[in-house]
């Protein structure tokens, strides 16, 4: 499949909730408009940042619909699919395609099985769908990850599995790209940690949360035009913030969402339980580390 147009910075949208815990549409649209306005190369939705594990299927479909409608095909759309069965994932992919998604990112079902079973699972989904397929290969976050050999086997058997959302250090991603002989167009996550080195390693781009994606777009573009000095200088400015946020998934959901809200002018943030609640010290850190980031 031709995936050359999938590159760059794809902010993955946060889910915002009202006081009663219902998902809100307006913040989805606000994040999409910010992505378009500040030069993002695509938009992603329904991953860990969107708290997809806390959403009912109808809520996941609703948020996907809101995102697609707000984006209106102005940028490529990647949708994470986390249904627990082959039938569920294939059906969700077809729904995403019907709304205009350009590619999908499959999360694995529950941990505890041999690698060969996950290879068969993803392959069964891939052969039932038409879109380019990525895997979220994030064992440290999801409890399941394929080896480089397993990924190579999956691509050989199902060529439409041709993208990957890695979640690892740049040197690990480099080895993955080498071991799989360039079979995958790789995006890394991890909030944008090691962004310049991920690009040097051969990543097509990154899928961070939105809190400082505009700075990450600037870094990506500087690397693309060969101005590594400017890229490294901008990266050093945001690195302390990313390091704080990526100390855990709960931390980036708690504090990253609040920084994004501040930059978008969203007055209140309500969390969906179970969740980490912000503390005064953490909020003070966030204010200091994010002080240089203006409105989105």
C-alpha cells in the first residue's frame, strides 16, 4: 500500500468530559482546529490519550464521528481500534473507513497468550479490512507487544499491515526498522521523547498528545529541511515538560490534558474515574514547565 503521505506530527486527541462524565464534543473540535491551524500533518484519535479503555463502544464511535466531522478530510486521520475480538476490530475499522479514516492503529486484545496467537489475531483483522493497518506495539503500556520477528512475519503474511506505532527509545526503534528491513512506516509515541533522534532512526513521524504538538511540528519541519541545530534547540525547550508528563500514563492524562485545556481556553477539566487527581505541587510544576507555551 502507498503510505508515503503519512508522515510528521499527528496529535492524538484527549477526551474531555462534563461534570457527569459524558464525553464533550466541543473540545474535540477545538483540538482538531488547533491541529489544522498549527500545521499538524495528521490527527489521531482513540488511543491512550483519548482514554479509550474507559469508553464504551458507543462513546468510542461517537468520538470518532465527532473527530471525522470536525476534520472534514483536511488532514489524514488515524483511528486507534481497541475492540477485544477480531469481529469487533474489523467492524470498527470499516466504520472508521466509512467516516473517512485514512489508516488504523490496532491495539492488542488482553495479554496472556503466545505471540503466535496475536500474530493470527492481527492477521485475521487485516484480511477483513481495506485500509492500511498499523499496530500499537507498546508492551510496557498495553502488556502485549510483538517481537521484531513476529512483526516481520505478520507483514509478510498480510502486506496491508504496513505501519507501526512503536513505543520505545529511538535506538530500539532503529533496531526494529533494521530487523524488519523497512517493511513498516514507523511512528513513535512516548509524548515526543527523543523526537530528533527518532527521525534520525528512520521514523516517519510521531504521535504525541496535543499539549505541545505545535513545537513538535516546528522540530519536525526543522529536521526535514536539515536545520538540526534549530530542531535540537527547540526540543531542549520542551524536554523538561515532556519528561514530567511521560513519567506515567496517568500523569500525562492528568496534567497534559490540563495544559492542553489552558492552551485551548477550556475553563474546567473533569476526569473520568479511575484517574489520577492533580496536586498543588504537580500543578505548580506544570505551570512552570509549560510557561513558554501560549494559546493554541
